[in-house]
């Protein structure tokens, strides 16, 4: 996801790339298949590892990327007032935001079309808009401490779990810049030993938590203690102009390491939709899909987190119907494995709907379905035959990608001809040439099955749609479940999820019109919310 935004390479320069995991029982014996083992099984991406980079370093990379686009983060200012103007239609300048400078206390009012509250768990935006924050906090407290360490743990530069009888399922995570994070449950029994919990206490408890292994901190970078709880905003989008994202609309434990990940999924899902609406390319009704897609996924996260956070404190999940004497560590391993696709982000899916994840009658043409993350596959460039990847060739610039799986052209030639004639009737679909840049947010990719030839024109017998790539070993066609004798057309959303699938034939034009006509202003017969 961050790769498609052009950010992943900069993150990789500083990160710790974690490909190995290990789990130890209370006696220090290695137990395979538990804890973080799911991280070793990621696929459908070249980023088949956990990219570990602490938030402060990521934020600096994001700030530099924003600066290159002429955007400056105005941190000294605070939002202190919100007014939504009545009588202004959706998409208009409905929001008056009062901003106060932190030093001078000078105030100014900004009139805007939309306001995004990404202002943390104590969100002013959420409270100002009276959005309920449903959920609860437990009595459990967790400690996290980062630093440079010395240890006799056999595999210290891994993602590690230690099944401690006193501190729950202990997190041992290799971090960037040579650091390590230790995380553990701080039970009420342990809390009784401290009138004041400070850095020295955090270090002392961390040393106790990782027994029977030895631990010594040569440097402490950061530590925290916090109450575990799960909360979710009742709405992520109100008054057709106010959004919540990240911790402002959901908080949970750090047990599955999903806090920043989930917030970035929110931001990416919303970002390209806002871009298209603000540029006048999409109906404002498109923005309603943000809550429709993200809220169910956040609820799934909350449900997983409730179980994971209890299991990490050696308690069975609420409502547990299994063996009452089950080992919480064994159950945790199963829950973590079950949530693997969700935790990695690769298995996050959006339910089919009538707009962005549209199931048409021809969707069975492929094994990959609307609402699923598009698998990343290796492709071959024409002429040079150098390898590239589908994800690399479909960056997130708020652009949709119509990917034509052309199959074996000798067998699909008549289908390709019928497809060409069908889409030729949709004039708006072709207003994306370089001399007409920006007319429609659509780009075309054509994938031929088999090794590359000297000329894409000659392979096809005419000019192909958009940029051409070869599927040398048929990896792409097989992964997407496309028969090389039939081909298929797959629409990829800007964020890398599959939007819809149509057959490679004369009916494809109607399928594409039906899909894009639901929200794209330029589409003929657009009926996705009226001219709001």
C-alpha cells in the first residue's frame, strides 16, 4: 500500500526487515508454530516480511514526502471550534474550522469543504461532533519499553514471544536502529509493588518478564504504560463533510501491532476518494463508501483484539466455549494464525456493493473477486524484457487501472476485437491521453500471456490498450485465475483492491459503463448520486 504511494523505498532504507519469528515457553524451550509464526507465510507481494520502523522515523519520511508536494505540516496550531453551515449542499464549503496558534493564541477561521479528524484517541473533532465512542477499558495495564540491549536470548533479532508465567505472553521485537522492544502485561499483582512506576521500574519488570533469559539495557529510548481497551466511533463520517480516521475513530491494544497500520488503511482508503471528489471527477456520494468499507474492518480488528489482549494476559477470551483448561498460549497461536491475513493487511477485504466493489454477472471469469486485495505479480516489460511488478506499474495517484488479461492472443483475437469495438462507443473512457491528462482518472494496462516478442503491435495485430507487459511464465494469469484461451478484464482501484471483473468480449463495454457510471462524473449515464 505504501509502495504504491512511493513511500516504501524510503521506509526500507531505515527499517528492520523481520522475516524470522520464534516462540519460547516458560522454561526457555523453543515451541514452533505459536506467537508470530504467521509472519513467515506472507505472499502475493515482494514485501513478504514485517517492515519494522518506529512511528517517529516514519513520520519524518512522510513529512519530507509532503514537502516535495508543497505541503507543510502546521503543528503549532490547534483546532478549537467547528461549525457546519446549514443550507450548503454536499460538496460545498460547509465547514468553518477555528484554528488557534499554540504560542500566540491568535485565532483564524478556515472555510473548507471537508474536515478530517485524525487527531488521536482523545479526538477534539469526535467530541465536538458528539460522535459516541463505544467500547470499554479493562483493568489490565501493559508496558512497552524500547532500547539497546545485551542478552543471551538465542535469536534476539526476530519477532519473538516468551510465555511468561508472571508477565503473560511477552513481546520481544527487533526494531530499527539496532533497538529492541519488550512488551508485557503489568498485572494488578505486579502493580502492588510500586507506588510510582517510572523508567527504572519499567526496566526492572522487563528483566523479570523475559526470564529465564538475561536482559540488560545499555540505553533506554522510550517507555510507556497504558490501560488496555477497545473503542470504536459509532460513525466515521457525519454531516456529509466531517470524517474520522485512525485513533480518532478506533482504539485498541498493541497486541497485534495494528494501531498505525489500521490508521494508514483509513487514510489511504479516504485519500483517493477525497482527491477525486475535490477535483470534480467523482460525485460526493463516493465518500460514503469510506465508512461502509472501513467500519466493518475496524470492527473485525476490535473483535480480534479483544481475544488477543485477554490471551496475552493469560486469560481465555470472553464467551470462550472450548476447553476451560486450555492453555491460553496455544489458543493465542491459533487466533493469531486465524487473523494472519488481517494482521498483515494482505487479507483485508471490502464487502461487495453497488459502487466500488461491484460483482457483475461475469465476475466468475477470474478467481480474484471484487473487494479483495489485488495480488502483486511479476511482469515483463516490452523490448528490454526486464522484470517489473503489477504493483509497481499501478501507483496510487487516485487513478483506476483497467487491466486487460489478453491471454494467448492467437486464441483471444476475436474476443479482443469485440472488446475493442465495445469500448470504442464509450468516448469518455478514452479521454486519458497525455494531451488530455486529467479528464478521467483511468489508465490501461495490457498483459499478454507468454514471453515477449519484438513488437507489441505485431503481437496484437494493432495498437494495444495503454502500456503493454508480458506474462512470461503465465504467473499473472494463473494467480488471477484467468484462462489464457479466454482472457479477462480486471478493474483495479487506486488503492490496489479489485473493483470489478468483466469478460473479454463485446459485453465488456456495458460492464465498464455500469461500474464507472455509478460515481464518475464523466461516465455516460452516470447515476451514482445525482449532481450533488
